């Protein structure tokens, strides 16, 4: 591969990086919360044990936020490299 990456390669590299970070955060909130639920239950959130709250509602809120963040950042990457879809 040459020293200068094409726009398409740079677009794919940024997309891959964004996807990797989103998946890391997703993994933490999908597996990590349940793995550490007993430890989290020592804290409370609106009167509920934090582990229970995160398992019941918190993870879902984080997943929706992740979707919004992924969509927003991916649109910026697409616009930066001229591959955005027309509306």
C-alpha cells in the first residue's frame, strides 16, 4: 500500500474505527453491567439498586444513545469524503 491513502481507504478506516469504538462501548454495557451487577447494587439510582436499574433500563438507554451517536458521526464521515446519500 502506498504512503498516501485514497479517500475511499480513509473513509473505510474512519468507519472501521468508529464501529470498533461503538462495539467496545456496546460490549461494556451489554456484558459488563451484568457481570458486575452485584458490585453495582451497593449504589442506588432513583432508589433502585444500580445493577438492577442498569440491567432493566440503563442499558437500553445507552443502546439508543449509541445508535444516535453512530448515525451522527457516520453521516459526518460520509459527508467529509463525499459519499453521503442525498435526501
